[in-house]
C-alpha cells in the first residue's frame, strides 16, 4: 500500500502473483481490466546468500522484491499491500495500514524495511526503542526509481548480486512494452474514492505518468495540470480531452462502476467518454513500482492497443 507524496494536498493510501491469464475482453458497457492474476512474474534465482535471515518488509513492494530475488524464505512479516499470492503464508504485521510494533518485535527480525509511507511515527519510535534495525528504502514514483528501490532492498538484506540481476531482468522486460500507436493516445489517470468524495486527476509526478509514457501514450494530465494530483473538474477534463481514461478498480467501483464513471461531470464529453474507452487496474498493482510492474506495463500496452481499435 502506498500514499501519495507528502506534498500533495490530498493524502490517501493507494492500496499497494502471478499467472498468465488473458485480460478481460471489453464490450460497450465495461472497462478493460487488469487483475493481479493477469500479471506475469519477473523473478530470478538468487546469486548470493543474504546476511539478514529474518526480515520484516514494510516498505512498498519490498516483500515482493525479496520474493523476486528468490529469497522469500527470509521474509517473516509483511505489510498488507504485498498481495502476491505467493506471499500469502507470510504474516501481516499491520492493522489496515498501521504498523503494530508488538507483532514485529515478537518476530525477532534482523532488519525491518520501511519507507516514507510507513507509520504511524509512534510505532517506528517503539521499534527503535526496542533496539531493532530499521532500514529506510526510497519510494518509487517512476520506472527509473524502481532500480534504486531494488538496490536498496538488496543491500539492506545483504544480497547485492541478486539485486543487480533482478534489475537487469526488469529493465529488459520494461524496454519491450511500447505499443507503437501513432498518434500516441492521450490518457488521463483519475484517482477516485467516491465514498470519501475524493475525485482527483493525475498530473506530473503521479506515478501513472511514468507508466503511460512507457507504453507509448501521452499523460494529458501531466501536460496540462500543475500538481501530481489535482481536483477533478469538468473544465480540466475538457482541456485534456483524453482518448482513454485509466483508473484503479476499486476507485471505479466507488463511483458506481463503469456507468458511474462515465456519469461523472465532464467524462461523457471527452473522447474517452464518447467511445467508452476505460482501463481499470487492480489497486495493488498500478503504483506498486516493483517486480510486478514490468508485467503490468506489458498488459497495459496490450489493452491500450485493444481499446484504441
């Protein structure tokens, strides 16, 4: 699970496996969707023995990174956003998104991996007071940030060669995901939580802009708006006029599903609304920026080609 950057006015948790199933087919009254089970796995065989033998992975995607390095056996606790089915047997040490110090301390970890979104601060203070080793992992909001995060995780657990190998495998997969569509489709990322009256449009630095660029699209919010996340207005949508709308699955559900999304002010008047071009991605996948991201980009490219036909 992850939060929007701390500079954003709206701070919200972005809820952060793997099989080769085909994505759901679109029709006139449904979005194209990407679920956890649609994503192919990137993994390697470990190249070194980690110096840390008991790891609690709280940083976004850190448990998945360790698994992808072939070192699942050293992870003794994880955060709730690590949704890989292969990690199901590893205990969750959070209540919702709040760290529970007592659970972590009882696991006697060698190291605890945290990032800027790990909290509350009182829990981290309690862990430090127990003389536990906490390693801070940098967050990733672009594809180029992933390698830094993988490297930091691999160094924190004492397996740098495995980190280098995983980075190489992920970079190769990401580089082959372009759609080749011409002209490049205009895409708007909408972050929606209808039950909390949160309606935002992604701008530069939202994270989605990096994914959209990777598949050969143009993030129109990043081109027209000032902040990573901006209030969604009909005026902003009209100016952007996206060909495709990208959303999180639960976000779309929170506004009444596909029909509810199209009924939001201004959506029906865009090219995306007129042509009913919507791609919905599982919440734990879209902004995870970890070893599932290359598979996500591949599937996004496939669906973008499909929806633009």
